[in-house]
């Protein structure tokens, strides 16, 4: 196989994986409802690249999202 084909193949696989990552994040975020106890996920922090930390105060579950920005605009800083 010619080495020039490797870069386009990698790019196609990477771009094709983005919808899978987004779907996976949406499933984990679950519209802001904790999958473990049913409590509301609270926006707790942002990372330097725009990721958001969500925390359930009822059971302590935490979730980082990159693609899903959620329903809350501000940070509640714990």
C-alpha cells in the first residue's frame, strides 16, 4: 500500500468517529439527569478547552463533556 493513502484513511476514520463521540456524550449526559440516581446534574466547572464538568449532588457522580454544552450557561463553582 502506498504511504500517501495512510493520511486520508486516518482522517476519514477520525472524522467518522466524531458522531459516535457526540452520541456517546449525549447518552451519558442524559439531558442533565443523573443515570445513577435520577438527580439533576449541576454545571460545576469548565476546563481550559471548553469542556464542562457536571456533578450530581445527590450521589456524587461526575461527568466531563466536550461536545454537549448542556442547559446551564454559567458556572456554579463549587
